[in-house]
C-alpha cells in the first residue's frame, strides 16, 4: 500500500478554498494534475495547498510514484470538480495523480489506484462511485488516463483499483505465480503455520500472488483446517490471548481491521472486544480517554479516515464521537 502522509491545511486556508465541512463522502473523484514540470510531485502540490492555492481550487489528496499526501479531511467540500454546488464538489473526496516528468508515471497511476481502493474501503463505497473529473463537468481529466497513456485507460485503472490484476503494457493480466513458485498446498501450509502474518490482504501480499490465486490458498487452508469455505476457521488462540494482542496494538486500529487480522468471525470478535473492555474497566462504549485526548489522536491520524472508521477505532458511541468531532473542528 502506498504510504499516506497527512499535511492538513490550516483552517484559514481551508475557509478560502472550500464550501465548508459537510461532505457526505458519497463519491471518489480521480484527477491528474496537468503539471508535467520536473519536481511537480505530491510534496510540491501539498505545499501549494498548505501555502494557500493561488487558484480557487482544492483537493483532498495528491499522489505520485512514491507517496500520497492528504491536505484536507474527508468532510471538506473541496473545489475540484468544476460543477459548482453539484455532487462533484459537494459530495466527493478528490484524488490528484501527479504526472511530473521526473517521476515514474505508471507507478504514480498504480499508487493512485491503491489510494482509491483504500478510500473505497474506508468510506464503504462501491467501484461505481469512483468517478472521473470528466463525469461532473466534462473537463478532459484525468487527461492522460483518458488518452490511455502508457496503455492505461479508465477501465484499466478501475481494474487496478479492484485489484483484479497488474497493469502490463496496456493489458490487465492475472498476476499468476511464476514457474518455480510454491504449490497451493505448500502456500496453505505456510499460512496455517503463520509464516505470512495475519489478515488476508497481508497474507496475499506476503505470498506475492493474485487475489484469485489467494482464494485457492484460502480454500485449501479451510479444507486442511476442517472447516467449510463459508465458515471462518476456528481461532487457535484463546480469547484472553487475542485480547492481549489487541491491547498491545498488534492488529491495528478499527474493529473490522482487527477482526480480519485475527482471522475470526464477528461473534468471536465480540468476545475479544468484551474482554478488552473488561480489562479497560468499562462497558463496550465507555471511553478511557478524554474528549480532548481522542480529538488530538484523530488529528494526528491515529484512527484512520472516515467518521465511522474513527468512531469504531476509538470504541465509543455515536453521541460520544459527535463530541470528539466537535472538538476536532475547534482544534483544527
């Protein structure tokens, strides 16, 4: 996954180039910067936004061949789609892909696709909600993708977002294991032996195989573990052990991320969560930190993006999260 940095613009700058902070985040819109000048990378565009864009324009993320940088919180209604008060500006999270001549264009597009996939998961949006700037105002953007530069057109880009293959010379091809790689059975044995970590996506990347190939490995793991493909494998750790790992932050932030990393069912995860809360000395919705502490953690990016993801990561009720959100707005 491409590294994401946070360089959120000041409230004073944001007030000049956005329509406020009521974005329902119903879409993800893809752009390309149009700036081929050497050095016009993500860092340069993030700095441009932080210093106050000379144009009446703004966007949430810029991504190049090395990193992605976030300039606005998702709730900001940025001016990027050219449709005035339409859904492009008011309901979309915007991603600008850099095309600087001293960067790796194909890698920047791939990183852009990874960032879009990350945002889809964070915002719980389907691929149909991923749009081009063109869709909102008929501007020829993302121009290079629309022109199939390097053989990557819009449909190819969407295929990269969905993780269905790897872009090679304009074709989306299945990333099959090369000759000499391990068999499905061997890879399944390694997964069972915990040689590839926790979480399906982490395991797939560690094995270096496609999503299609990984599903075969997963099915073989389930077969060898004596469970049906529709049932999660029974955890080989106790509830107490898993709760300790969660407390030690071995499974990341966010309840769904933790459950997947642990490789257990929702019902099993609720037992783990209850044990974590019991040790913390509170009920399932009892926060152990003050509103101010939680707000500062949100601003520091410790609980991811998206309100529901942050609320779940903090482990608090909607009412409590509203208090945190209000404090975030004050501190920003």
